[in-house]
C-alpha cells in the first residue's frame, strides 16, 4: 500500500512538472508544499529557495492583502485570471496572470494552488519593440489600425431572457444583408449590439465605421458621408466619404433622427440604389455597404415629431432591435457589478473579491438613467477608491449614490430585509401555485426565467 501511494505521488509530481505553466501550492499556513520548475523559472529563483518556506518570506513585496494564494486561503473563494506584479527575493520584477483555487478536504481549506502564466518577457519584448519602432520612425508610436469593431456576442453580460431573445434575433440579422435599426436609451449597449452584428456577419473582415449624426449641419454631414471633390468649395480636396471607406463592410449611423429631413431623403436614395456622388463631383460610385442605424428615441415618437421621415423608417426597419433599460432588468445588476469589478481588478491591479450586501441593495434601488454605462462608471470610480481592501463597500461609491442612503444605516438594512422577505414570499407562493414549475412561475411573476432562477438561488429556494 505504501509503495502504491509513493508511486502515485511520484506520478502526480511528474505530471505537474510536465505542464508548461507555473504551479505553486501552499498549505493552510502559507508554507510552500509544491513548486514546479516552470514556476521557478518564471520567478527567477531556485525551487529549493521556495519549497518549505512561507510565501511572504520568498516574495517580500507581497502581503496578506496582495498575495492571491493567502487571499484564497483566507476567503475560500477562487480567483480567476488575476494579474499580479511583484518582486522576488532577488528584487526582480515579475508580471503574471494567475488562477488561484482553494484546496479542500471535506469542508476544510487545507491550502491553495496557483496556476500562473508569465508575461514578464512578453511585456519586456513589447516595450523594446515599441522603443525600436520609435527610433526607426523618429516619432511616438502610433495606434494600431483595426476594423473598428471589438465587441462580440460573448460581451453581453445578462441573465435576462429578453436580452437573450434579442441576441437570437440579432444573430439572424448578422446572417442577412438587410438594414438594421437599433433603439435604446443612452447607455443600454446599442453600439455593443451593432459591433456584435458586424463581427458575426460575413463582413467581419471588412471595415466597421461609426458616425454620430447628432448636431452636424447638412453640408458637413453630406461631405463626411459622401466625400468631396477638389474645387467644389474653397479649400475642398479630393476626399472619400464614409460610404466609400466602409465599402465591403458596415456603416453605423448613430442618432439618425437628428439628421435634417432633406438629407434623410438623400440617404434614402443611396440606400435604394447603392450609388453615391461626392460633393461637387459628377462621377458616381457604386458602394457595397451594410447600413445599421441607432436611435435613443423611439422611431414612432420621432416620426410624430417630424424628426424622422416615414419612408426612411420603413426602408431601414427590416430588423428592429429594442434594448431594454437597466431599470427593467435589475436582475442583471449583480452580474454586471461582478463583471466590472473583474475588469477593473485587471486594469488597475486590484484584488477585490467581495462586495458588501448594502452596495448591491443600494445599486439595485438606483434608477440608472445612464443605464449600463452609468453603472460601469460607478464601479470604475469605486475601484479607483479601493486601496488594499478586498471588499467593495458603500464608502467607495461616488457621492451621488451615497447621498441616497438614509441617516441611519439600520433603516437601509431593515428596508432590504423587508424587500427580500417580500420577494421570497412571492416566489414561494408562485412556485406553490404552479406545482414547482419554474417557467410558469416566472410567467406568473412577470419575471424572466433566468432572473427567477437567480433569485431562487439567492434565497435558497428549492
């Protein structure tokens, strides 16, 4: 039995040594019990310098708040794809991206294991390459040219059935060449939806060009979209417009209802025949462009206010996608908070893994006139306020959110408890009435099924 156990241990160690990622395991006291050669190479130390020693002894620039291994032992929560910059015992700066997991025996945490990817050399080589390019060009490095569309379907963070149904419709739109009209309040994610459609279409390798039409006079808008011919007016040069530049790709026109009505007629003609003419020119150009438009006011209201031509609306409204405001999908707020915390943990080099319950309750009660964009900016501000803490609290939130808190903290707590008890009672009643059928209960409560499942998990309703 002892021989088999010894052989199993040797086999396990051989497997872990063959993996091309750094693996570092510690016991519950923070003492290193396994450390492979790849990890030693990453950290610029010898395996013997780390094995059997406390993690803070070998990496003195870390502490109990910034060490992902010690943090996982303390909290029992896994940390995924967390960037970490630290100095080893020799003073060398190390950059890694770590996934750290607790080691459990039953319900007891007996240690933690970390899988690390080393980005030190990549970062160093990238910097050297930039410096070399600057020397060769004799100037500052320039932005990298892209198609202009970076968002894809996976960038939607939601448990809302309405959003998921919208994604299914948008994917059908991506497979088509027909125009698309997107409506939603400011900050609901219209451009995210439009870019995902472009990146999910056969035009994904073509250009994606976006233009906000708000407050642009007709003469300027015409030259921007259709281009100019030299001599057409003082200072005019031969310049391609956005329709020419978007040839073979997608042209996204935001706030199209702000266009002058006369110009909307010109746009309609281009959409009909696919031919443009530069300002001041006589030659015509045939363009292959997929046009997607967006509005932050409902098109019916815009037509009533004479801001949108009805013939243009009917030409563009082949696929109509309406994004709901955040106040109508409050079940997504906790998901979005966690998503943005993870994003800014990475961007700012923070290690926030907990959220005070009062923060979620307070953010769920806010009306969010700026929608998801406003929520992201609130979390971005809060993450800037975090120093070495691992928990996001009300103290970190911006003033306009904290001003909503009543003077007595107990009032918020009792209010939250009342709301939670009411939600729990209503869910239990609906499930009892539908004999435990979650789909029928969600219809009875007028909640998306995913939101109901989230709340059932939150309140431990089975």
